[in-house]
C-alpha cells in the first residue's frame, strides 16, 4: 500500500521510470527534454513540470519535487512522464497517486 501525500505537500518527490514496450529501462543520460505531467482530481487542468534525473539516468528514473501550490486539491491525481532523446520520444504509462486532506 502506498501512503497518501498530504494536501499542500512541499518537497515531495514524484518519480516515474521510463521503459520501452518490452519493459526494458530507457537510459535518460542523453535526454534533451524530461517532463512530468500532472492532472488533478477534477481532470480539468494538465500541469507540465520539468523533471530531473534521480541518479545518473542509467536507471530510467526521473522525478519532480513539489513546490507550494502544486498539490492544491485532494483526491486521485494522474502522473505521466515524457522524454525526448536523440533516438526517439517516450511517454510512461499513466500512474495514479492520492492527495489526502488535512485537518487544518
């Protein structure tokens, strides 16, 4: 079970791994564009954030660290990564995560 992220969380790492259709990791070392798309619970707004590599890129992992007002609604959010490399472009499968309400 994944723990929910609290509403308004700052400094939370939202991570995706880029793989090909066979499940093999796509190294991101030479990626010219690294983006993470987020869609809130209402589904109306798509926000694109510049992603950073988690390590050296060989593991296909990239992430975005949340800032103030990024996670501004509680509920189920969607996340998808996109990269552009000299050999092609890839999008990750769409993932989901939960943003939970706070008492105050």
